[in-house]
């Protein structure tokens, strides 16, 4: 009897698992369709090796986005999930790239956990500070209902 019960339940279990996996697929985040925005960040013709790009929407109630700069200078914008792109609209853009010399931090007891040491550590800016503020950077991009290649060539 228990063998028949398990055998009879099996199709229901498989069907239920299949339904759960289908219902769990896809983005139902109600944010809206996003479009890929990616490109290269360069400073005086050289790839910026790290940092971040922020996209601040100009629309009231809109959603902003961001991107991490990879070692080769490339980036891919994110609104909610990595690389999902941006909503259509106009954005002011900022770029920040700072390297912290961690040798003095790591060499001290509790180094990586001590914010006082990290704050005092030597820092090197890879791009001028004006690009770190979206209101002063002069960088703008408009996202329409299509992917956008937006290279960011920064200069002095």
C-alpha cells in the first residue's frame, strides 16, 4: 500500500516542483524594462583601473544606477541586479576612482578593521575630483529603449 501511495504521489510532486520553478523564473520586480548601458572609462587616454560610475536620474521619482569599473576600464550599469542596465531617461554621471595604499594598514594589529588606519592611509586619485560630483562632472547620458554604449573619456 505504501509503495502505491508513493508511486501515485510522484507525478504530483514532480508537477508541483515544476510549477514552483516556472513561477520563480523571470524578473517580476515591477521596476520596468531596463536597457544595457556599458562602455569604457579612460583618463587621458588610459583605462581607469578601478572605481565606480554613478548614474543619477534627472526624473522625479526615478531610479538611479551604478557600475563598478573593472581593471580594464570597462563597466556595465546596474539598477537592481548586476548588469541589468538602466531605465529609459536622462542621467547625470559621476566617476570615482581612488586607490588606498594598504601596506601600513595590513601591517598593524587589527589593520583591516581599524577605520582610523584606513582613513590615514595614503590615497591616490585616478581621476580628478570634479568627476566625482554628478552636478559638476559635465557628464550626461540619455537612455532610450535600446542598449547604449557610453564611453567616458576623462581629461584634466
